[in-house]
C-alpha cells in the first residue's frame, strides 16, 4: 500500500491526489478499526479484571465465613461435649449412689439372715 502511495505521489495528477486521499482515508479507517479492536480488547481485559476481582472477593468472603462457621461450630461442639461430660458425671454419680445404697441394703439383709 505504501508503494502505491509513492507511485501516486510522483505522478502529480488530480487523479493521483484523489487516489492518495482515498488511500489515506482507507489507512485511517484501518487504524480506527485496529484502534477499536485494541480498545475492545482492553475493555474486555478491564471487565475481566473487574470480574476476577469480584470473584476473588466472593471466594475470600466465603473462606472467611467458613472459618467463622467452623469456629462457631467448634465452640458449640465443645460446649456440647462439656454438657455431655457433665451429664455423664451426674449419671455416674447417681449410679454410684444407687449401687452403694443397693449394696448397703444387701449387706444389711445378709447380716440379718
């Protein structure tokens, strides 16, 4: 395309200047087309960066929530374990009391017989 422009420049005719003008317009149109493509590529990249940022923020939030729920569930589980231990201790204490009473009654019965 550049060689066509050089040949037309050396010719110095009105037809040559019209051809040069149309060639320059075509070159500008191609530049704007390429510029549009570059702009769209950068725009898509920018949108991609924004989407990636939103996605990473969402993942970060999910991980934070998971840690919070995990710590809360761990606290709840430890409280439940403590309650179960307390109840088991009460049950063992009552069982020992009942067993001791039963054995005390048995010894008394055996002593009388």
